[in-house]
């Protein structure tokens, strides 16, 4: 689907503290689901423009509809009302009578909207989207929403503009896709992606430029004349086997769709490895599952691990190969290690005018937990919700961060379909840690360095490093 996935997220920021002013009438909207008993709540009906994100959300008796608004034009999103409810299914009051916050679930990212009289003229009118018109939409989308040109490519927009002369009304799809893909690749952002429509997905392909450990694996693939997918699969297999055999010496517990491994790496040294912040339920559907469903599969595994860790003096929490997922999962895991309510991180979106950063907190859980010393392990592979987990864990005083810096790609993925059926993903949100620091593009640096994937030992380096760490206790 084309709406932002729960954290491979798209999404961005919005607010937690509501703007207060005695001169501004507060919204009388109530808290609750947008749809109730199969019909929209009367106060939700109408057209709403988001602050940031470029969305126009229409709530009708028949359901939800979404349009994307840019300086280059307005066009409909193909998502169904059911899909849109996954992102905008809850409505809460905004700071004025004509504003409201839409969100996927209580406690998740808020999107602030202002009521408008109607959709802008032309949003539903047929439009001949020529190659130059598509270029304009692509350029406007990045200009208005991509948040990290200063950190990643300060001259990116001027370089894109220089390509305009190469786009003609008769430019074919392959040439235009290649131009867009090559431009995006120079950003070096793993949350940036270009997807072709279903009809041309086999012939049009975009691949992010490999960096860090992945660049080393790409070199191995080139030197051995094998596909990168094969080399990376072998490396992941060696990572898994190293945990089972070297770190946990065969005494391993595996759960949550093989995404969580835990056990004791040494007497009184617990070990927890979380490979993703989602995907805990085996499914043939490629779409992300709702957060509640993911947590229902994860929590019993954490209960078992934390109960066992009552016998531990220290726990190694390893997210060195975590590829992201749900922020809500990241917080839920971190809450197994906090004994007090603590500020974990804040976030806000580019272009979300007059919307204060939304703050996220860790709250102690009533489920089994571990409040002793923790050694958090990350690497340059750790990305997205894995990095959000890193921010949350670093807010805890008993946690020591070890390894190498994370990837530096925090933002939820803002999903923007283009009018011709292609889809561009981009980063539009800033995340800051409890101290107010933004680690985008550079990653979160560890307090203690620990090399996990050395070039000379890509397959076994991780297991040997964790083994040595456990034995040093």
C-alpha cells in the first residue's frame, strides 16, 4: 500500500504538548476513532490539510480519501479507506477549533491537520502527467519534504535542477526513472527509495549505494563473482550461527518468528539479540502488521527472557544487525529495562509549522523486567527503529553503549506516490535524543568502541567480539 508503513516506517513528528493560548479557541473535538460503528464521527467529516507531509485528508460518510499536495500539483493517493485508517484511524483535539490530530493509535506519532473548506481546485481533475510534469512533482516533493540536504548533499537541489533540460515531453519512462534513481542514490540515505509501478517493476530498479559493512560485502561479491544477495545471505547465516554456537554455546532460545535470540553468554551474563523491530508474526503478506499484533507476539518472548535474567548480573542487549521496524516495538523493549519514567527522544517533521516536537517517554512495565547493568551493542548496520531503540536505551543510566556508530537514518519513511504509479520514499523527520542531539547522517556514537564486523573477519568477527565481551565480566 502507498500510505506510510508503521516504521520502515514513514512517519514523522508532531506534537505532544498542545499549543495553548487564551486568545485561541480550543478544539471541541473529542478523543476517539475516526470511524465508529462503520461510520465516521460527525466532527471528523470534512477536508483536512496536514502541517508538513503534504497531505489533504477527506473524511466522508463513505470513508477516508487522501490527496498529495505540492507546488507542482495535487493528485489522489491510491490507498483504500481501510489502509488510510491504519495511519489516521484516531482523532484527538488540536489547539484550536479548526485543528485536530490524526494518529494510528494512542501514544503513536501525531499528525496535525487544519480544517479547510474544500479540496483545492484541480485535485480530482484529469491531468496529462508528461515527463516534465512528473519531474516537477518529483522536485517539489523533495524540496518540500526531504529534511536532510544540509547533512547529506547541500547542493542536491541545484544539481537536480541542472537535469531539467534533459527531460522532454517525449522522454520515456526508463530514462526518467534512471534520472530520478541516480539523483536519489547520491543522498546516501537508506530511507530513500524509488519504486516502479507493478507493470514495470521488473525492468526498472533502484538500489541504494552500499556503505560500511555492506560495501565490504559488495566487494566480496565482486571478488568472488557472486550475486550480492547470495553473499549477504551467507553472512547473515554466519552471524546467526555465531550467536548460537560461539556466543550462547548451543544453549539458545529463539522466538518471535526467529527475530529474537536469548540466553546466557556466560555465568550471570544474559544475552538478548533483537534482529528487527517487527516481523514477529510469520505472514505471506509483505505489508507491515499493526503494532498491537507485533507486540502480542513479542511480549511473551520478552517475559520468558526477562524472567530468566533475574539470575543475571548484567545483560548484553545486541542490536548490531537490527534493520528497523516499529518505533513502538523499540520503546516496548526499552521499557523492560527502565524503573522510572524517562524521556527517550523527540521528533518533528519538516514543514510542520507551529507544531512543537512530540516527546516520547519510557514507562516502567508491570511485566518481567531487568533493571541491572546493561551493555548495549550497535553497529553501522543498526538502522531506523533500531536506532530509535538506541536513543531510548541511552536515556537509561545503567546502560553502557558499545560497538560502532549506528547508520544515521532515523526518520520514519514518508511514502509519496507519484502520479504515474511510481513511489518515492524519503526522510522528512528529525529525531533528537534526551539531550537534544540529532544524529542523522552520522549515527549514534558508542561510549566504548567495539569492532564487530572487521574487514579481515566479516563472518566470525561479531561472535568473537561478543564472546570476548561476555568473558570479560
